[in-house]
């Protein structure tokens, strides 16, 4: 068993190594070809295939609730064009430094009592700092784990030593998104490379932490960019155990603040293709759910989404709220995982 896991980690590294001059090294062309075929299917056929695979690998009646907590907000040195927390843009986000343990544990307890089995702590860092803040993060991971929740963090880039220490503290998963295709990435972020993101994902995987990696649609990318984004994730061995699919929440003050809201059918296509290509992954319907009707959300669940971020807020922007989420599941005869 141990040998098998090591082998998988080696494969992950091999499969994601890259040469900046040959960006296709991030994915197999056969994978991209398969994605193109699936992605362009008529919606009834696409959903039928996705549903079949979903049912073979998951309980299609269940949705996992994951609560996000912004444990350190705003004033981020990165220039991610979508993000209200970047110090490069003037937005309405109220910055704060790292929250104390008592407040975070209180939030985690509330999340659990509202049905969440996963709690994700997000920080507006380019990379996880060393020293006092790192020690505080380790304490937060240990304390949330004691509540018997899946602990996830999204704290920017981490090195291999930090990943090992987080794993020892009991971290279940680490979220670090590739965001979009390797090519379109350069239109969206200038302050760190796609390759640096991949290296953080390798450090997470090598430490035995579950990889959570996905991205955003609605940033002006082409259909081909969306397909390549899914091809990079689907070429990882093993596949990320969790794949968040975000629809851009356009925030005033950011360079993407004027982008139109994504057509929900586009989201369904992404979810269904992710489900078919990565059958065992948790496909998370993440940001942008507040723009979806109950019917559109139902279609996403039918297409294989099996987790949502619940609560009044995502990190800094508004979300549907737990009672609304419970109401939809109830209406659909579904329940919380
Ligand atoms: N600073 C860390 C990082 O960048 O990895 C963690 C937090 S960051 C906010 C987590 C992810 O949220 C981003 O990678 C991006 O995919 C998503 N995100 C941020 N702003 C968004 C927006 N306005 N709409 C949709 N998704 C967004
Ligand atoms: C992810 O892919 N989406 C979540 C989670 N991972 C951390 C975050 C969405 C953030 C949306 C913008 C905001 O609320 O600040
Ligand atoms: Fe900073 Fe993360 Fe926002 Fe980028 S997405 S600006 S790294 S908080």
C-alpha cells in the first residue's frame, strides 16, 4: 500500500514537470482530445455520461458542505486580476491580520453545527510566511482537526518543509488553484508563474496532503482555455482529490470588475466534463453560486457537482447562506454528506 502511494506521488511529479517553452508538457494531447470531444457534446448526452460516472463513484443524493473562513484578509502583494484582496486594486474589502485561535475555532464549531464536514481557512498571502504566523497556522490546523472536521487551508505558495509540517499537524487538504490554462494564466496574473503553482501542488502531494485545485471561468478565456485548464488537472497522477469550479464574481475595482456573469450552462459543461475526466474527485461548485437559480444549481448537481461552499460569505464576497442551501437540497430530495 505504501509503495503504491509513493508511486502515485512520483507520477504526479513526473506528469506535471514542465518546460516553459513547451507548455503542452502540462498535459497529454490525448487528454485534451478526449476533453474536446466530451466538452462539445449536446448537453443531454453530456449530462447522461457525467451522471452515470457520478453514480458509479459517489452517492448522487449527497452534497458535502464546506465552510470558508478568511483568516487573514486583504493587502495581498499578488496582482490576480479577479481578486478583491489584491493590494494592487482599490476595492471595498476590509483588511485584517491573522485571526486569533478562539475566533477561528468558534467559526469552525458553527460551521460544523450547520452541517459542514470540511472547514477551509484562506489567507491573502503570496506565500506562507515562516516564524510566528506559521506556528499560529499549525495551531489552527490542530485545533480545527480536534473538532473532527476535514481541515483545508489555502494560504498561497508553500515549500516542501512547510507542507510536511502541515501534514504532521493533521492538515487534510490544501487548496491552490491553477485558475485557468497555462497560456491564459499570463493574462490574469503577472506576479507569480503557472509553474510556481505547479511546484506548490507537487509539495502538497509529496507531503501526503490531498490536493484541491481548480479554477475560474468567466475571465474572458476561450473555450479552448477552459478545455486546457481541465486537461492540466486531468493529466495529474493522481488526479486532485478536489476540484473547485468557480464562476467569476466580478468585484468593482478589480480589472475584471466589469465582466458579465457566466452563463450557467457553461458552468454545467465544466462540471460535467470535470466529473467525467476525474471520476473520483470531489467536484466543488464554488464561487458564483449566488448568481445561479435553483434549477441551474440542480443541473450542476445532476452533472456531478458534489460539494458547495456554504455560509453567508465565501472569503470576502456574498454567498447564498446555509439555510438557502438546505432549502434547495430539501426541495431536490437530496441531503448533506
Ligand atoms: N491567496 C491564496 C491563493 O491565491 O492561493 C488563497 C486564497 S484565493 C482567494 C483562492 C482562490 O479563490 C483563487 O485561486 C481563485 O481561484 C478564487 N477566487 C478569488 N477571487 C475570486 C473571484 N472574484 N471570483 C471567483 N473566484 C475567485
Ligand atoms: C476556491 O476555488 N474557491 C474558494 C476557495 N477555493 C478558497 C474561494 C472563492 C473566493 C471568491 C471571492 C471572495 O469571496 O473573496
Ligand atoms: Fe492574493 Fe490569493 Fe487574491 Fe491572488 S487570489 S491576490 S494570491 S489572495
